[in-house]
C-alpha cells in the first residue's frame, strides 16, 4: 500500500495552507498567477536571486512536504517546465544575438531543472526523473512513484507537479482556444509536492489504491466500474463544453449515481492541474468532509463516512487517467 503522508501547494489559493477548504478565494479573471509566500522566510538571498519562480515554489513545497525526510526518489511532472526562464533566454538571444546572453536562464530552462534542484537541496542522491507529457505529466509521475513503492518496502518518494503560466504563453494558448474562453475557469499555475510512503504514519492523509491510464475510450474500450467502489468522482471539469461533456458522459456511463466533484474553479487550469484534484481529494478524505463548493450536485451525503474518491482526468479526450484514493483510517 502507498500512503500520502504530506502535501504542500502554492496556487491561486493561500499558499502552503489548507485554508481554502474553509475560506476559498474565487476569481473572475481569465488568468491568475499563483499567490507566492514570502520567499525571504524560506530562501537565502543568494538562493532567491538565482532561481526563477517555479524553482522557488518547487523548493519551498518540497521542503515543507519532506521536513526531515530524505526520500529514496524524486519524480516530477511538468507540462511546460521552466517556461519563464526559457522565454527570457530566447528574448535575450533575439535582442543580442549570441552575445551577452545570461547563462543562468539557459541553465534553468530545461524541464528537468526542477527535479534536479530539489534533489540537490534536500540531498537526495537516488532516483530522479521528470515526466513532460502535457496534460498527463503528473499522472505519469505519480504512477511511476506508485510502481516503485509497490516493488520496495519502507520507501518514500517525493512527487512534484510544477507549472507556471507566463503572460506570453497564456496569450498564445488563448489564441488557439485552449484557455481564456468564456465561462472557462482561469488559467493558473501549479506547485504541488507530495510525500508518498509505504509506511502509514500518524500524519498520513489517505491511501493510493490504484492508478490506471488509458489512451482511448472508443468503441472497444471497456471499464469495469465494479473495480471502483467509490463515494465520489473528482473530475477536471473546467467550464469548456467539449471538455466537460466527456466527464458527464463517461461518469454517467461508468459510475451511474456516483456524485461528481470539481476543483479547477479554485485552482485553475494548467497542464499539471490534476495534482490539485488528488490534493483536494486527499484533504476531503483526511477531514472526512466534502465542502459544498466542490460538489457538482447535492448527492454527496456528509453524514456517512467517506471511504474512497476516484480522481478522473482526461486530456483532449485521448488520455484518460484514474487514481483511486481511500481513507487510511481502519
């Protein structure tokens, strides 16, 4: 069994806390950058100067999730990597040619910079890998951690989901129709770090029972819903008609009568937003409560124990992922 022992996030909600569960912040703007903590409280001035925002967020959430634990592996999912540093470097190249280029932005412009810097910071010299698969990057990272944890005993793994959204890239995605549409949730940023362990602790929030990925749900696709005894489905509904139709149709087909939940109206849309779906579900299981503002309808009965929540995400109706979380209380 694999337990989620700690999760820390930096997002459009108050950073590094779960206060959104009682007092969520709502937005009407199409594009919101994350609310950053006071970096001075966590990073030395020289660290802060030479690292971009996505790296600062990854360092802080990882430190807070791990505390005094040095994990056996660090696995990161990211859709865009260090896009802001990439833009700065390319802009400098465009302006100055091959002269006077800032080396820091170049060195910190690759996708695996995040995972590598976290490893150096917490002194983890073991397995380190980054998955960059757009809308299923986080699920690939989590599945890799799940497989490692099930093959070893007494192992801890740090899984991260990190993405930033720059104004330039947001405008590009808006022009393509991917983000910024009417009635769609805001474009956001993700910084989520979770510590997984095969050992149950007093701080354990929930248990990961299974993770499955499917490429297509066409005519020959079959999902045996009896394999999932669930109390609710956490969906990636974001206000886009084509995206949301897939969730409603498939949930009604596979999980009839099971309540549907949402989270992107709180944390926004990004390539690694599904990490917030797992985070939200874990908080609900730990607190044994599903707040009204994440329910899509009123079928959820909070007077009964919440035993399991299935996190369902699809990316462009091609990649479908299922993450089954259960309470770790016996």
